[in-house]
């Protein structure tokens, strides 16, 4: 198949994705925002979100300017292809744009979701899901469009210019495109870490003083931190999650393209990941239309969303069979099974996460009973639950890696086996349009509940928004499991791509467990996620201290605030969390950039490989444990709030709130950020490979 036809298919699907997203925006913005009070509260959230993003963009702009200058200097020194600095910029730009669009739509859909819930639960569900789908389809559409454009540019360039030494046409193209992912990963880390610090500092501060000390309900307008909390849901789980999965999406595609080039599969093998991803656009749009419900039962709501995700997955299974048969031929039928392995792993990861975190199942229910004996037993039980919950995800990822390697013929052709692992990651992420939609839906539903509470709407409306919010907690937990699983497969493909890049550049990388450099790298890599989590958790704790002090001050100094006779100063809390998040996110981000380069210079490429493998193993398990502990603590608290074990205001409820405040930074700051750490370190290693080989002390 001609390259023009392949690229045309990818670009058309990308434009369909973007066009459908804009159609959803028009449909959403045609809906009523409700009363003037609802509009006012929504405007507070919008102003806080944009204030945060403006500050974040200033910090990120400085970082990208410095990195662009460094990469450009390296290009002039012959250590990089001249396109790499510009690919780095575009990767960061498109990732930031996805977050901006997602935030713009989400913060303008909360009041609309609340008003829609006055009509029916189904209307509220469709409105919130529509806002989330805009995020999902924009990530997919812009990611595919950028990849297609870069592929065309590089293909044209190398048609008229000499190839780099040791590279053929497709390895030259894909190795440059891999560096595009470094820009996406860099921005994603800033967005995820900064957003995570912001949202959890506000949430913890609001809960500890509002719920525990003052005994007022969640989202109560008397709480000065309530707007910062609602803003945080968007900056963490819309902009942050969108940037996270955007870089997973593009990283998995370009890594698999690079593995195809190394395996000698030519144009058809290189373009297959883009075509599979493009078919996921159509599957995700069809999945969106499959989501509807007439019932107000929580289980029926979950099934409605699952119907959309599972329908898209089935369509990918069927469609990819046709695509592979046409692109690679029946002799490569095992590649289709690799895609099935990836999709199946993603679905089962979501099921596993839901089992351990949802209050509908025994683990979280049993955790809620531990609140009867105080906060200490809640913490101990939640930690134990999280540790135990890592067993199934690890087995699932190991199975996906083994069987995707086996089915693609890895034991006969090692290169094809590695390609199978990469294509499994692409399969896992192919339904990202609808999968991310079900995750980004959560903050919109959560904000809708806050708008309902602060606007004094009827109990029926608040009950419906609570139903939507509870569903959002479940989809957020399963979304984190999906993101962690995709990060593991993508990071593994990137590690292989790093080794192949070192080999191509003339220094064959022989990895032996008897090599002291590899062993040292493994130890350092295993350490990295723990240092990273320590920095992010400490940042949340310190920022939360500022919020606690400010909320206490306002309760103490603003006469009549707790009686509802005076208005809280929301702006000060928003400003405090914004400034704290921006300052505290820098150290973790720099750690991910500096570590691979420093290890490479001091110990060589073998140690870098060990660093990447060690961080993948410990980081994956730690991320699962933190995400599931946090999700279980959250839902155990909500289970008590439903009236179990004394309900709201009881000693058990106060103990559960303490557990939830510990779990919040676990599941929304440190845990999810680890996904990006694993991929960004691999991307940095790939981009700086020539630099490491040239200037390493150990040859």
C-alpha cells in the first residue's frame, strides 16, 4: 500500500475524531447552565482553573525553552538529528493543548450537568460523559495528526538527504519520532504532578478542617477551600490525566513503529500501529453512542459505561483482524492475538481495580468496618489491601507480555516477539477515546454535585449528582488501573527501543546479570519511584498545611461564616494551592530528566538499561498499590456516609475521613505520576543515547 494512502487514512480518522469532539462541544454548550447561582459557582471554578493553568504554563514555558536550547545545541554538535528539538516542542505543545481544551470544556459542563440531572439521571450521565468524550477524542485526534504530519515530513526529508550512519529509512524516521514523545512526557509530568499536588492539597485541607473539625458536609459553601477542591478535580483528573494518556498513546505507537523498523517489517509493519489506533477512533465514537440508562441504580450506571467501553473493544478485535490480514498477511496472524492480549489485559485490569476499590465488593466493605476501631486500623487495613491488590495486575501484565511475545512468533524471531509486545500496548490504548472519556467524566460529575450542594437545589437533584459522582469514583479508579497497565507495556516497549538505538549507534548493548553496571542500574532504578513518591507526597502534605491554616483562620476571623451569615474567601485558598503546586512540582520533574543522563555518564548505557528496568518493576507495583489503597479508602468513607456504621458525623466516619486524606495523594498524586516517570526516563534515555555513549566515563 502506498504511503500516501496510509497517511490519508490516519489523517482522515484524526480529523473525524477532532470534528466529532467539536460537534460535542457545540451540543454541550447549547444546554442550559441553570440558575444565576449555578452560573456563579461554575464561574468561580473556571477562574480558579485558568489561574492555575496560566501559572503552570509560565513554569513549563521556561523548562521547554531551556530544553529546546540544549537539544538544539546537541543537534549542532552532531549528537541529534536537527528535527529532534522541534519534535520535542510539538510533543509538549499538543499535550498542553489537549489539557487546555479538556479543562475548557469540563469547567463549563459542570453546571450544565447539574441542570440536566434535574430532568433525569440519563441526561446528567450523557452530559458529563459528553464532556469527558471531548477530552478523549481530542487526545486521540491530535496525537494521530501530529504523528502523521511528522511521518510525512521525515519521509520527504530522507527522500532527498543522506540517512544518518547506521540507519535505514524507517529506523531513521522512527528514531526521530521517538524523541517527539519526550516533549509529550515532559509536559505530562508537570501537568500530572502539579495538578496532583494542587487537587490533593485542597482536598485534604478541606476535609480535615471542614468535615472532621467543623463537622460540615462535603462541598459546603461555608468551607473556604471548597472552590479550590472543585478546581483541583479538573487540573488533576482532566488536564493531568489527559496529558498522561496522551503521552502513553503516542509513545506506544512510535515505540512499536520503531520496533517494526528494527524487525525489518517495512512500511506495512511501521504503519500498522497508526492504522490500528486510527480504527480506534471509529470504535470509540460508536462506543459513546452505546452509553445510556433508564435506571437510577448504581450497578446499571456502571453497566451503561461498560457497554460503551466493551463495545469499542469488541470492534477493535474484529477490525484489527481485517487490518492485519490486509497489511501483513495471514502469515502474521499471531500479531492479531497480541492485540487481543493487550485489550484483554486492559479490560481485566479495570475489573481487578474495581473489585479492590468499589464498595460493592468485599475488600472495600471490609475496610470500612476497620473504621469502627479508629484511624490507625483504617490506615493499616488500607495499606494491606493495596499491597494484596498488586498480585492480579502483575500476573495480567506478565501474561500479556508473554503471550503477545509468543503469539507474534518471538521464540522463532526475537524481533517479531518484541514487535508483538509493542502492538499489545497499542491494542490496549486503541480504545482510548472512550476509555479516557469514562475517566474524564468523573471530575465533571463531581463538580456537578458541588454546584448542586452550593446552589441549594432539591434533594432529588443532589441524589442524582451523588449517583453520578459515585460512578465517577469507580471509573476514576478503573481508569488509573488502565493507565498504570498501559504505562507498563509502553515503558517496556520503550526500554527495548533504547537498547535497539544503542545497538544501531555502534555500541552493541550486551546485558548480563554478571555485569556490575547493570546490577547497579537495577538498584538505582528500584530506588527512583520511592524518591519520586517521597517528593510528591511531601509536597502535598506541606501544601495541605497551608490550606488547613487558612481555613482555620477564616473560620476563626470571619464572623458568622460557620453560621452561614458571611461569605468565605475562596480566592485566597485557590491562590495558596496554585503557588504551592507550582513550586513543589519542579524537583520531581527534574529528577526524571537528570537521573538517566547522570547514570549514563557515570556508569554507561548498561547501567541506564538497568535503571529503566528497575524503575519499571518497582514503579509499576508501587503505582498499583497506591492507586488501589487510595481508591478503597475513598469508597470505604463513602460507604459509611451512606448510613452504614453510624453514617456521617460518627466516629467511624471521622476515622474513614482520615484514611481518605491519606489515600487522596496516594491515588491522585504519587501513584498516577509514577506512570509518567517510567516513560519519561525511557524517553530521556533514548533522546540522549548518543550523548551518553560519547561522554560516558565507563566505556
